C-alpha cells in the first residue's frame, strides 16, 4: 500500500511539472509562429537547389 501513495504523489508532481512547462511555453511565445520555421526550411532547400543548378 505504501507504493500506491508513492506512485500517486509522483504522478501528481509529474502532472504539475507538465502543466508548468506548458504554461511557460505559452507565456514565452513558443507557439507564436508555427508555420514560419517549416516554410523557412522549404525555402532554404529551394535556394540550395538553385545554387547547385546555377553552377
């Protein structure tokens, strides 16, 4: 029975840590621009292909 108390307290602490992490990410604008980095990767690949073909 002691293990149940330990596991419940650990899971509650893990849940609190996850909620704090999500709140920190939202407050620090981690989710501000979700499409920009993905589009930049594609644009970088296209520019690299142009440089290779221009040689």
